C-alpha cells in the first residue's frame, strides 16, 4: 500500500517559525516532525511514500531526498507556493498513488497509532481513524455507528486524526485544482460509504508553537 504524507500546509499558526522553515521540518524530539512519521511508516512496512509540498517545499525535497537513508522510496508532488487544499493535493498526486486503496497521513501529527493494522482494512470509499476531541477542537468532526460506519451527526462526535484510507474513486470526476476533503467525505458519508475506527492511544495535532513545545517536553521528560 502506498502512503501519502500531507506536507503542503502553510503553517500560519506556527509563524514566525514557518516563515523560513516548512512546518514538517520543524524539530521535535531530536528529529524533524516529518521524519518521525516517515520512520513510523517504514517500521510498519510502508516503503512507497508520496509527499506533497507547497510553501518552501523544495527544502523538504532537499532534506529527505529519495528516502533511501530511511528505508523508503519517496516521490514528491509539488503544488506551487499556494497549495491545493487536501483533496486537491491528493488529486494532484493520484498519478503517483495508483489505482488501489492508499493511506494518507497528516504531516503535522504525533501519534503511536499502529499503522500496520490498516494493511488489511476493508475500504469502500474511505476509512477514517478517529480520536477523542482535544481541547482546541472540543466539538469534534464525525461519529461512529454500531456497524462501524462514520456518521456526520452524532451525539458523541470524535475528531478526525488525519489518518485515513482512500479509494481513488472517492476523487472520481473531481476537477484538478484547489478543493477541500471535508465536503467529499461528507457526501460519501451520506451514502454510508465511509467506515471508521476509534483510536485511544497517543495522538497530538502539532498546530501551534505551544503544542510543539509540549511535544518536545514529552520526548525529553
């Protein structure tokens, strides 16, 4: 299974750190954010990695190279300085991702999620990993029904972790260019074509300098 790491975000909430360094290359725990994710994926058996990038993206290519030293085969999907939003970025990378189900992982999360458990996960159009709502996102995104299907309205919503499996058909007939993932997912959810699971282990969205500092403290405590 191929994996796409989303690394094209501008990182506005991380400024001024991201004025000169793309967010995935910010250091945490002795490595860059994206290296932690890359190492986890390779350890879980995923070698074919596609990374999209936009703002200062050439720095990511220069730093990671072809991925050989990580035991990976890295290909890049550049989007220009402005980026294409999540769905647009995935659509832009589809020629590299192929015709089979692929995984997408946000490039700005820290987690101990066992990625290898998704290898044999059945997928219709999408399968989402959900987590408990963090303080900064207390209203959540989606729910889960008793059949393991993701719901858009739930009395107990969870937060989308940024880890998901997608079938290329989810993006069928969507024109190239900038487009968001949320509306596509909600449309598929309304047709009961998105499954999900709840993960209760460690997960953090590294979205602000304060959270980056907190994560560093966890690594060194």
